[in-house]
């Protein structure tokens, strides 16, 4: 009787802990300020939103901050139950279920101040040394042109490194999110000094951001649970179209 009582009490403690903290959800992510970052307030704007959605869903997110390639590897091998933030793409949707939007991302080109990028179609960018972060989805059309061998982007390990490569003259421009560029830009330069780098006026695309879960029965159950929480919690987002997203 004594040991039975101890067992019952242990189960009650475990049940109460799950009720208070939620069911653990292992998510891989990266340092991508201001959207997500280990040391950002609330771990970033998108990180905070994911936490709010998880709270509604009765989940406790356990976030691992890793280089992007490792984020994808953990999600593919099952070391993580999901990852974020991700842009929608046909190739990734073959591997993962996508949640409803948890953020929006305005994507364009960053280049040196005073430089003009003359292009009308994406194919015209073949005349420039364009950087991309290795492993990132850019735009469907841009990535299709890369696969066709029309564009030959230079791969960078991170957004921050890509900006340094522009300043060093190793690339002409880089595909980047506008908010990420603003966050990484040097904030201490005198306001009267022209910025060394600028975000081009012509926007490539406005992406929605998503949490991705593997295409398994467990992943399907999680994405449905997560999406129900977005709806029931009044946390649905609609990202502006490309034209509406212009600066």
C-alpha cells in the first residue's frame, strides 16, 4: 500500500507538471534577429509568437539555437520535432508539414550605398555577384534559375558574413530580409553619415514564416494541434503582398 501510494503521488506530480508547463516540444531554430535569437527579448518577435501559440496548444517549446544547416539536419533526423522559421517552398513541402503563418518577411537585395543594380527580370542579376546564405530558401523563381544554371550565387555561411563580404568587395549584393538587415546594420554611425550599405527599393518577395513538422503521423498531429491553437487563440497572420510590402 505504501509503495502504491508513492506511485500514485508520483503520477499526480507528473500530471500536474504537464498541466502547468505543457507537453515538451523540441524545436530547432537559428540566430536570426530580430525574428529569433537566444538573447533577444522574448527570444525574438517570431520566437515570442511561437511561444504564445504553444501555450494555447498546451505545449512547452524547448528551443535549440543552431547553425541553419544543423537546424535542417535535426528536423530531418528526428532530433527535433520541428523547426522554424521557414519560408514556403515546393521542395521543403515534400519533406515537412507547414504551419499557418507565424511571421512575415520582406526579402530584397542589400548592396553598397551609391551602387545601382540595373535589373528588370531576375535573369538580369546574372551580371552581378549575388550572395545567398547557404541552405536558405530565397524565392521560388530565384532558386529555379539557380537550379537551371542561369544564376550562380555565391554562398555565405550567415547574413552577417554576407554583409561583411559586400563591404570587402567580394560580392555585389546579397539576398536578405529587410528587418534582419536593419538589425545587423551598424547603429552607432553618425546620423549625418551615409550608410555604407542599403536595402534596395525593389523587393523580391514578401514571404510568410512557418513552423515545420516532419511528414510523419506524429508531425501531422503536431501541425494540426499547432494550427488549431493559432485559430482558437486569435493569432492568425496575413502577410502583405509583394507590392504592399515595398518600403
